[in-house]
C-alpha cells in the first residue's frame, strides 16, 4: 500500500519525467490504473471543512421574474414595477412582493442573492449552466447532452462524497426537464453512469406513488440476489420497464448498488410518504411540487446528500401548467399565471420546507437553494409578459451555514443590472461545493483523462455566518 500512495503522489505533479511515467506504468502490476491513481490523489485533496451535509436544489425551470418575486422595485415606472406591491418581510430591509406572504415570514432565515448574472438567453444553455455551474460552449437552444459537457452538481458530489452504502447520494425528481430536447446537465456525463442520479419519475402527489425499482419481484428472495446472474436479469427487466430512469440506466454496470437499493429498508422508508401526517402533507400542498419538496426533506433525513427537485418538466407560460416562462404569449398574460399558479404553489411549499427542516434540526446541516436559469426583463413587453433576462436575477439560499435575513448584492433601480457584487453560476457552484466541504478547485477527469476543476468560480464567503 505504501508503494501505491508514494507512486500516486509522485505522479501528480505539474510536469512529469520519463521515470515518473514509467513508474506509473508499473502500477498496473499492483492493480492500480492511471485513472485510479489520478482519482486517489484528487480525492485526497478535495476535502475542506463542511458546513452542510446535504443540498436540496429547487430548480425553477423557465426562469422566474425577480421583479415579481424577490427583488421588487416599488419606485420604478409601472411598466417595470408591474402589478404586485412590494412589502416588508421579517428580514430588516428585505422586500418581497405581496404575493409571497408566507415566504416573507421566513425571510429572517434566508440569504437572497440579488445579482446572479450571465449571458445565456436560451433555456437549454442557461439551464445547463444553472445545473452544473459551467458555462456552455454556445448559447444555442439546440444544446444537447454530450460526453464533453460537465456533470450535474449531484454527480460531482457522488464522485467525491458518496453516501453510506445502501443510500443513493444523488436523487432527482420528479421530472426530466426539456425545451424541445432534454436539457443537458441533469446526469453524470463523463463521470460515468455510476454517478447518475437516482431518478424518481413518478408523481409523489399521486395516491399510488411507489417505486417499482425498489421492489423485489415475486419469487426472488434476498438470498437469490447473491447470484450475480439473477441480479443482472432483474436489472435488465427493470431497465426495459423504466426506460427513462437514470438509476436503471446505471445499474447494469454497478449491480452491487442495485442490491443495496433493492434491499435497503432505509430507502424504502424514506420514499414512503404515507408515514407523514396528513396535516403536514397539507401544509406542503397537495401538488406535485409540494409533495416533491416533502420527499426531498425525507431523503436528506435518510442520508441522501444532493436532491434536485424540478418545478416542472417544461418551460410553461401558457396557463396553470409548466414552468416560469411568462412571456405573455398566445393569449396567456403573465400576471394571472403568477397569481393563480406559480406563486401560490411556491409560497406554500418553500416556506413549509424551511420550517420543517428547522423543526427537525436539519436546517443548519441542509443547504436549500431556490434558483432558475435566468430572470425576466425589467420592462413588461407588449403582450403582457416579461422576456428572458440573464443579466440580473435572484436566488435564495437557506440553511447549511449561510446567514439569516441577509441580502447579498444589489441591482439597479430597474432590476436590470447588478450594482454591487455580481455573481455568476460558477460562483454559486463553488459556494455550494464549499458548504459541503468540497474544495471548489478539486479536479475531475474527462474521458481523455484531462483534469478539470469542479468549479471555475469563487466561494461567496460573505454569505456564510
């Protein structure tokens, strides 16, 4: 073992001699490959002091209007100000709109970043940026998954900080998001299918919500699972049934993980929402999003490290379905959609999640992130909506060691541009990784074994208490 450690440390330099390369070449004789050597050294350097044990990433697909939610401008002209009033919250100096009263009551437990900014104006590139913290190669709506694109946050966490055996590290629910094509950044990319999310594609609000991938077929006992052929046959059957399940796609290669999940009472218990009091389920809201937030809390309580909860599968904007893409097109003005659908669901589920985590002693160790891929234009357009605006928008952080009742950065009087402390998605990524105890500049290796930092951003140290 000493020989292996010495060889890895000796190899991991900025420049390599012929002797170094020959030494690494001999590692195969003791069972250690070059990628294993690189990963061992990377893992050793990746840790830092952790503030949080888990992240719940609430992704608001479509792009919420910051002016109609978290950064209202009461003194702006009507075409900027919009229909909603700006009202004080429980946090001194922080205003939300009057359509988020319950969220305002927990604002003393939030950090609001008001200066998120980037240049991607199309959903898929901006979505990829928000889900990975890495700028896409092009701002093209047709951007699709490829092995060259970066992995999801949760996949990186699974690579460095896997949960204990029998517990998935990264869970995604209840949608695969798309704008025409599936948005990249939802899976493990070049890290390999082992690090894909455990994908839950069923509706947690459905009366018959259950997870068939956690059930053993009739006649298959735990003893028989020790037969590798039986396991692979089971996985093959479930892969055909669960074509879109990231778990199913990865299990054929990593059947040991399949055994752990199939036989884990902790996992089965975590997914059983019937264990929750009806009154608490009502507080979250009997909606897909509300019950997904409740399930996220149960998952981190069980030991899952990273949970992606997607508000909707599509960008929406045409009624009481879908996401936050409120252009006002096709005879669907923005404000009825906000008032009747988007904001009521948000104002019920998000504050309840914060309160529930705190009541259970989990808020200090769980970082909650509420974020979309961009904001909306300061001026209301001529069809009663707002268009895409990545230049300035807002994000919420709560728990996980961040400050309470704190606003980071400031936008101008129209909410158009940052006037102090602009924040890129790269910086948000670095901050999330740092909260979990990961060095944001730790490296992973792509398919060509090139070292890539998990974040190119800077940690927002000021947001931490």
